[in-house]
């Protein structure tokens, strides 16, 4: 029976996307696991793999179409001996590919439209992604009867991983919690979206050009508005002396030149934040109505400007990585973020965010929290300032950092203690090497 290929939900928060291009034409034979199309989400361009094999009988949604809703039919897949005449009869819907979810993800958002969860077995056939099938086979698990968390009950990677982690007597894996994206990209209960404001009328007689909003800009606008309206922000600011760090950085860069390693101030900040989170683990948490979510991994999200918006790729287990490793990983993530090539698990998650505008000469600013995270550190430019030392006027290189805090999770004293630890690490950078 002909199968409808549906618009996939490539991230837990995706409700629609742009079908950028088809990599297969009508009449082409398709095998399960082959890439058939590219779809632009609010954050990246993702490849879509075929779930079943057959012949691409008809392309319903042409390349370049924007605003295609999740689970909307985009093409018809024909089985052996079938023709498009058979497609006029009622057809089954092919499960759309779903992303590998992350353990915890940052930005509260309205949940994406999702198909109802159904049994992943249909007429004796297990509906699962190729990766999920391979993982199950390697673990010696049967997927029969497993309820998948993907569209139409499709079993995805996370379901198999949960089944493996739960052990033989564990219940079927639960549906993955919605994941988030950026601030200035752990999972908490979604925040209800505020009513959309009426569009502002242009000033009388004022000429203007209407630039349509991109999917990314819509998501950023909605989520940051929700954060500012629903999260009780407060702010703590500290000045950090940078002279010792700048001297160490110059020394390490001179020694790492042959290895192609060039450390930035931001690399030191990421390392220092990770170590401070390890010393003050209560900061590495998120609010939920049922209880506080304490994260076991120290994952640091770093804001990266990309065309049309912002994304927060994650340095995972940052407390366990050396400065050189953080530097190289951050450069790779930033490049692929700008190219739109990040996987969802590379920007959805994290327990703490960093937004650095120092390279633009910004002295100080306050960032908006990236829910459900509880903190974001706004980093300003390093500059020489007059200071008083031992009763005498001196010149010192300083950097101002402002911590935005969710007061439901982190109280003022805890936030101040965190900044004290951070200040000690930045001003005595050799302690980061221990």
C-alpha cells in the first residue's frame, strides 16, 4: 500500500519548517536510511532519512516551500508493483524521522504539535528509525510492543537508550520531554505562551519595507518574551581582574602555536564557569512545579550569533575538558552553527549559558535567562581601568560580568558565592590547570 511521507519533527519544539530541497526525484528507488531531502528548521538545515524502501511516486510539497506543518504529507512512497493509481486509495502514513533527544534542554517554549503516540508495531512490522533498530540489535533487545516517542509512535534512538538504561524489568520508555533553544539553546514544564500582541501600525506617512519574520526570529521572540514575563530575574555584577589571565594566555598561545591551538578569553571563561558550577552544584539546576531539577553533568551553553538570530551550542562535560580541548570544540561548534549544520543534541540542553559581547566593545549588559536554565552570564569587554591598590592609584585590565538569575532556583547568596568562585578562578588562572 502506498505510504505518505510526512513532514518530520526534527526537534521537540519544531511546529513547521521549510522544505529546502529534494535529493531524490519522482521515480527514484529509495532504500531505508537514505537521505531524501533537506529541511530548514528554526536553527539548522537537517537531512531527512527514508524510513521505508520503495519508489518515490510523487512529490507533494515542492522544494523551497516554507511553513510546512509537522506531520503534513510531503510525498508518496510506492511499494513494489504499486503505482500512483493505488495512492488514490486510503494510504498509511510513514512515520517521520525524529531527532535524538537530549537529556536536558534549555528554553521553555510552547510544545510542538505532535502526533498521538501509538503502538510502534503495525501488522507485525516494527516502526523504528534505522539507528534505533541498529542499537536494539546490538543490545539484543526486541522492539516488539515498545511504544515509541516519535511521530505516529515511531521508535527513535532515545527510546532504545531508555530501554537499555532501564534494564530488562523496566517499563516501556516514556516520551521525550520538550527541548529548548537560545537566549541572548534540561527539561521543565512548558510555560504557557503569552497572548500575541497586535502588530504595531507604521507611523503615518512613514515609508517602510516589510521583512517577513524567519522561523528562527519567531521562536527567539516568543521564548525570550516568555522568559522575561514568567521568570523572576535578578542580577549580580562583578569586575574581574584579567592581567594574570592575559599573561598566561599569551604564554600558552606561544607554546601551542605549533599545535594549532589559540586560546581566547572566552575559552578561559567557559572553563572557569564549568569549574565554578562544579564547586557550586546548586547553580546547575532548573525549576519545575514538581521539584528542583539538579543536573548531573556540567554542560555549558555558549551564545553564538548566526545570520538572522542566535543559537547556543553546548560544551558538554566542560569541567572535564582542558582549555585546548574547549577551544577547539568551541571553534568547531561555532563554525557549524553559522553554517546551519549543528545537530539538535548539540544546541538543545545545557545547564548554564554564557553570552559574550566583549568582542564588540560592550562594557556591560544584562542577558535574558534561557529557560529552563536558571542562570546566564553576560561577559563584557576587557579594558584598562584605574584602580586603587594599597592606597595608590594603579592601572588594571578588568572585565565586567553580570549574572542573570532565576530567583526561584538560585537565591542572592548562592549567586554571589558562585561569582566569588568564578572571580577567584579568573584572577588566579593557574588554579584552572589543577
